[in-house]
C-alpha cells in the first residue's frame, strides 16, 4: 500500500506534463551521425567482445542496404528523419556504481521527480528497479536477493560479459537483425537495456521493473531488452517511461524479445508516457518499437499489457509467436492520443502450434486532432489445429476532429481454426458527462472516470503499482480535451 | 431564508419558450410536487436547475440559499447541494457503482474542505444504506446502471441521494417504470431523508407516487406556467378529473 500511495502522490504532481525538466549532467557522447566508426566506438565503450561488434556491423551494413526504406504502411505522418543528425551514444559520466551513495545527487533528484523510489529501497516493496538513465544502467537494486534465487536481472551490457552463452543463444532469436528497418538500426547501435533470465521452475516473487528515460538532446534511444523464462518459470516485468520536455523530435527504436519455454509464463506491462509534443504538435518522441515474444515451449504463455499515452508518433506491435502446442498469447492495450498525437499500434498473433490460443483486447481513445489506429494480424498456420483467437477492438472518440481506425488482418490456413473479431466505435455522450457533473464531478474528473471505465478491462491486468499510475495518466492525458 | 427560490423563470430551447414565468419557493422541510401533462416543461425545469446545457434562461433567477444558481457550473451546483434523481439514469460501462459513488462523495468532501473518505468507512456506509434500500450486496460492484432493471436504477439514484445528502433534491419522474414494491422501497428511501434542512421537488405525471411521498404543496404545470397550486388534496382531485380544465384555463 505504501508504494501505491507514494505512486499516487507522485503522479498527482505530474498534472499536464510536469515531466518536462532536464537534468544537467555532462555526458560522454559520441559525435553526431552514424557510421562504422560510431558503432566501433559504442562497442569499445562497452568493452564488448568481438562477436558482439560483428553482430552490430552486420546489422549496420544491412541497414545501409535498406537505404531509406522506412516502413510506410502505417497510418502515420511525420517529416523525414535525418539519421545523420542524431547522437547514438551518450552516457552519464559516472556509471555502474556499486552503491547509491556514489550516484550523482542530481540524477537521484531526477529519479525522485519521476517517482522512482531508489533512495528508499524498502519503499520498493518487492519491486526491483533497474533504472536506465540515458543509455547506461546506473544502479540495480535487489540484485543480491534475486541472484540468490538464480534470477539474472542486469543491464544487457553486463550480461554480455557475465552470461555470454545466454546472450549469444537468444539475442536476435525472436527479432532477427534483418526483421525490419528500425530493428536493424537497433541491432547496430543499441546501447543498453535489461536482461532477465528466470531459472527452471522459479516463480519470480517480485515484479521486475525498468524505468527508461530520455535525457540527452538529440540522443536516439536504442534500448534492447531480452527476457528468458526457462521451463516452468514465471515472471512479471514492468516497463515505464517518461521523458523531459523538448522541442526537437527524438527518435526511439527499442527492441524487446521475450522467450517462454515449456510451461513458462511472462507478463510484460508497459506504461508509456513520453513527451507527446505540445498542443500544436511540436516536438514529442518518435517511438518505433519492435516487441515480440516467442512462446517456444508447450503450454507457455505470454501476456502483453500496454498503456500508451505519450509520444508524438507511436509505431508498435507487441506480438506473440505461438510455436509450442497449447501455448497462448494475450495482448491488452490502451492507446490514448490527444492534440496532434498519432498512434498506429496493435499486435500480431502467429499461431503455429496445435491448440494455441490468443486474445486481443484493444482500447483506443482519440481526442483533439489525434489519429489512433489499431492494426492487428491474426495468422493461423497450416499445422495449428484447433487454434482460437478472440479479438475485441473498441474506439472512443472525444470531440469531432479526431480519428479512430481499425485494421484487422486475419489469415487462416487451417480449417479447424476459429477466430472472432468484434469492434465498436463510440463517443463520450453529453448525457454521461452531465450525469457525472450533476454528482459533483468536474468536467475533467468526469472524462477521466468515463475513459477509465472504458479501459477497465485492460487496466485491471496491470500490477497494482502500475494500475494506480495508469489510471491517473489516463485522466491527465485527456485534460482539456472536452471543451 | 428560503432554501430554493425560483423567480419568474423563463426558459427557451432554440426559439421556443418552454417555461413562461415560474415562481416557486421551497423552504427547508417541505416537499413540493409538480404535476402536469406531458410536454409542459416539467423536465425542463429540473434540467435547468441542475445545469444541463441546451437551455437558454431568458428571464428570472434561481437562488439556492440566496446564491445565484445560474452563476455556477453544473458540478458546482451539485456540490452546493442540488441533486437531480434522473428519469433515465445513464449507463457508465466499466465504472463500478462503488467507485462512482466514492468519486462523487469525495468531490463533495473536497469542496467542503474535508479529507477524502476512508475506504473502510465508505464500505460500511454504503453497505448500511444499500441494505436499507433493499439492494443486493453485489450491486455496488456492478458497472453503474449497466444492465440494471428499472427498479434497480431508481434505487441506485436514491442511494446516491442518500449518500450525497443534498440541500435540494429534485426527483424527475422517479416513479416511471417502477412496480408497486419498488415504488414503496424508493419512497421509503426518500421519506427517510426528509428533514428540516432539506427540500424536495417531486416531478410526476401520476398521483400514485404521492400516496407514498406525501407532499406539502402541489403545483400543476401547464404550458410552461403554474396553473394552480394547492395542498396534497389537489393531487387526488387531478387523479379523478385529469388536467383538462387547467389546460383550457392556461391556453
């Protein structure tokens, strides 16, 4: 409860976009632009083994071959990105410290504003935090406890050195370097991210959590996350993002890979609240993310939950490859776009094994001049006997200048498959608003309440400490949306 | 001082004048019934007092405790103590009745400078009140008004009224769609709230409700004007004779 209250109190401070602050820490930066030299610089900075550098260069050369072939099928409009005009590496000067005492107090101050209770570990109440500041992990808490249980939870740059066999085996095994333009870029230049391995049979007793934060001007963020749940294990992972207010557009292209072996289960929850740009649509984060899970084992299960309230551009399709027989994938999404935000988000459920099941619940909320698209693929392979899918896409419109779009793709190659797709589009009604206000709620409270109700099915899948924050964010994101 | 004063109220929707000069004074402890045929402005009156948009007040004023109601937004009026029990309560999918109630209670408490209600205190309070109103325990867990029967919706309105303790409660055709048992329960709930600090404006088409919620004053609204006012016996007379003679008089 303490954490919940702490979170609630912190979130209360946010209002509008109070995350718009910048911490002044000198950073150790590579020069602008992208070249083999920069990639060698990144790799050298991280003291990487040769095989890692080779992997990066291979990706980079492939990316060059792609030219400027960015994917253009999404319903998104943004000016051309100049990849030579961004920095690809920035690290806080003092990195990888042993204790919190050694951490730059300014950095801790930033975390405090963000509501990451690093200072008081007992406040974490079972949440281990791997806090990423810019590109390098600074402090990892609860590490010891987790280590004793055999859980590996560390920056991926550290895992490269300490667990090369696991990284070699799994990195790029779900999202290969050639997967798509942004994943290729990420494979070439990723700076850091989290690595998680849950040993056989262990039910990880705490929620693992990482906060990402972009805090260097013009620094593209290229996070790389790899989570492996070994046979019969369970883990719940939380990812939350906030970024300081900026005028320039900031590029972000993360890759997240999840691997669930026999009888394993991974729950991955995201609250994304990056700077969405101002009311006129200036600034804001460009968020091109590739998230994919491989349900490799029998009876394995992956559940994605995302609450997307930030970013100017969101391009994101957390997916599940259901390889193992009886495996299942679930995708729960709330995407809120306001002002001039654009989101094209959804999922892919690829059924390969027998008796595989998938469930998609998507809630899109659009206000202002925003555009919100659900794009989802359900593919049932020839061998996926008795595969089942249920998809529900609901869109809520606030005002008359925004857009909601639903683009489902269903491909079935097996006659025993059963897929269901339901979609609705509605508007917040004047009657609902008046009813709430007649009970004493302000316009903003009323909108927040109604929209939270609309999203409830998704929000209730979030872990407690995230659910409270997410509920508040839903309201904050829509402030001023009803005139 | 009167609790609620309606003075020479004229209201239009578009070019059409619906209320043509209503004057009415509600003192603490009083129950006023407004009766009249369909389409005479009964619901307009309640909506205008509560602050629904789409109505234009062309003349007159409404004072709550001497304060100008029209200077307040709908939610301010509610927090100041005006409560409207809706004829057709709206559904709010995904919002449990209990969290709706809590949000409403806390909005009022904050306005009054009080702390938000404690979770345990809230639960105890709601449980006691739902029991009094003969509501099922699990009802507060259900999304507000979603799939509620007509009777359940009206009970939920009275539950809200009970919890929000308004100064002036307006009941808009609360009897519509109720069977006799539900009518009794709802009326008992309302009667339990009668006090010298509170006034009721009961809008109804039929006299039936007034057998249970006995009014101090009855007003007959015809064509946007109060055609006649009287005591509770006026309602019985209307039941027997209908509105015809007043419709003629008002025209």
